[in-house]
C-alpha cells in the first residue's frame, strides 16, 4: 500500500462566489462549461500542477457538491482534498482556506475557480518563483488596449500602458508571509497580492496566460465553452441559463422565440425597428419592441445560447431604452462567435394596432439590415380575440434558421 507524501505546497481554490453577474441562479462555480462545472474545470488544471494539498472554499450549503466535483476531477488524489465553507467576502473565504492548511505546507497558492481554464504551467511558474526566494508572485499579462483617464465623461489624458499589467491567479506566497498579512489586515483588498503588498512585502511577477481570464458574465462563459470545444473535447454549447446539449455543428438549426409587451410605456411606440408617432408606447426594460425581441430569442435559441434575458436582461443597463438595431446587431455577433450565422428569420405579429401593412416592407428592410440576414414579417389582428384583440398589447412569434460557419 502506497502512502501519498505530505506536500509542502497548498492550493486554495476560492469557489464561494454567488455569480450574480453571471445570472445563472446558482453558485458560479457549479455552473457548467460544457459537460463539466466551472469548479471541475478549474480543479482539473489544479491537479495537473505540482502535487499539493487542495483546499476548496465552497459556497455555504454546497460543500458536498464541491467535494464530489473534486473527487471526480482526480479520484486518485482525493486524500489531498479539503473542503471548507466560504465567508461573506473573498478575503474571509481565503482566511477560511488558510485555517485548513496542513502543518508541512510552506508555499501557498490562491486561485479563483472562476479562472477555470488556467493551464497547469502557470501554477508551475508560480511555485518555481516562490521556491526560488520570492515572498509573493503574481501572474500578469501586458495591457494591450490604449487607456485613457476620463473625468466627467471627458478624456483627461492618456495612461502609459507600459507601466501596467493585468493580474491573474493563481497568486503564490510563502505561507508565513500570507498568514501574517492576513492577521494584520485592517481593510478589504481586491486580491491577495494587494493585501501582502500593504503589509510591506515586494510582489514579483511571472508570465500569465490568456486562457486564465475570469468568468464573470454570460459572454465570458460562452468564450470558455468555445475554448473547451476548440480543444477537441465533446461539449455542449451553453449559456448561464441554458445548459442543454447542443447538436454538433453539422446541420442547420431552427429556433423559436416569442415576446409579449403591454401598452403603457413612456414616449412613442417602437415596433419592428420603427417608430410609430401617435401610437401608445409598449412597456419594457428597453423600448418594448416585441418583434425585435422575438427575433433575438429565436436566433439565440437556434444557436444554443439561451434567451434574451441571459444577454440583455435588466442587469444590463446599457440596453435600457435600446432599440431593435442594438439588440439585433449584438445577437448576430453572439451567434457568429458561437460558430453559426443567421440564415433567415420569419416573424408573425399579433396586434390590433398599429396598422402594420403599410410599413411592412420598411420594417423588413430595417430588421434585415440590423441582423445581417433576411427578415420577413407578417401581421394579424386575431379577429378581436384575446389581449391583442382588445388592444392591450402586442405579441410576436419568430422562427430563425442558423447555419454552421465552421
């Protein structure tokens, strides 16, 4: 019987975040990237790194799930895994992880599970740097965008990006340095390197990796799913609110979308990408354009990307009051990024008002230009039946065809 040597390295995997901005309705670490959770993906890379005690800091009430994910990620190294409950802040969660370290541990890495695709060689560079004498080490990437200082919405000057870098995780420390810094910390810091620096220690850097990006929004989750798929693993095209398996990119796919809005909004009516002066406005987070929103739902559904709430919900203030062109252009981008192109869309509008027929061709031109694909629109009054027949609102149903582009 072989006994696993007690490691001198520990990796604290912080996985206690709620994932509010991801909009998944579940702790972020348990949301799927393809067939595996974010936590499982992160742990797969952690276990590919040098042998270490692995402390998973889990959301309260989900400790059992975290332990199951860890054991599944590396069944032969289950004896190296400890699961603890996270705190009210990231700093409190890391402190809980530190309290669970074994006595022989000398080097501690702190890693965000949300950086699930961080490759093992980043962990190796961090460990090597601390072992060589650094008290604290952070993986970084150079900033490539042009940066500006902005004051009151006006550009106040340029920022020299040569002095800037984007910090990632895992961040590595001598154990005594990190534990002491946590004991004396009197403020909340954005990451552990900032906390250690505030305690007076120098923080060195090593090269990071573009794959170590942080999954925060639905768009980040889609990017991660594409990277996993491109790596050759059978996966599911998913979003934060749609983790159903996607059919492989071999055949065209069809999606259906519906949307309903009641009259009663402020201003004038916007429908099918057109303004209708003199007509009552529809209520909604944006402009209430039921036709455009049904198209969005249909195209996203066909591409396996969830629904309009996933990408344009009330948590996205930039779409408050936005019109059809903003929604459709962004939808076309999302579909293309997922490896599809919109072939065509057909929409059926149910409404007593406005009188649609005189502007149908105009609406089709506007919608087609914004989506970058042919859109045809039909309308019916439903013979005065239902809420649309009583002129209480507008309903629209769309069918979208998407075709693979790779």
